[in-house]
C-alpha cells in the first residue's frame, strides 16, 4: 500500500537513537508531524538533509511540528549520527523496514537504495503533503516548512 495525501498515517512503535520505544500515537492530537525517510546515516546526501532539518528546527517548532527521521540503520548508528551532527530531533530505527513498507516508501530507480520521502501530517495524523526526491535533500525541508505554514 502506498500512503496518499488525505490518508491517516499507520500506527507504529520504533526505537529511537537512545534505544527508547517511540509510539507515533503519543504525538497525535498534540503536534503536526514531519516524518522523513532517508537511506543511510552519515552519507553525504543524508547528512546534508539531516543538518538542513537541524538548521531549520526552530521553524518547525514555531509551526508546532515534531520532526522524525527514519532509516533502517541501527539504534547505535543513529546515536552516533545524532551526536556527531547535533541533531535535535528523533531518529528511529526501522531495521526490518516494516514502517517504510507500511508508508509505501519506494526505493530508487534500480531498487538498490532506500527512498528519500518526506511526509507532513496535521495533528490528527492525516497526510497533508508528500515529497519524494532522492537527489534534492534540502528541498524536503523547504517543502515541509511551506506546508506547515499553510496549516497554521
């Protein structure tokens, strides 16, 4: 199944970079949510994307949004990545790729690299915007902030 604008996000629980279970239901009704799926910690494109989210983090907070990054890397890899780049948001470990699949995140054209897709949800968990671009990591942040401004 591929998640579409207007649909509710699937429920999930994943460990964060501190090894604590995070339940998406804990955010519903409280904040807008930006979830970005990315291929791999500490690669050039993924580092640029994470650091752009970090650098614009105040804009997300001002828009009442929580930012969450998800990849199939381990909790330990996420911990190192978050510490190294001073990331102020959660990174969730989806090692079996079940959450990625439940959102319908595609791979790249050859199917070798996990996709880079950003979802913006309102407080109810309804998808308001989906942005899919493997190459333009910074554009994910611009798109998400623009949608959040329209929601407020």
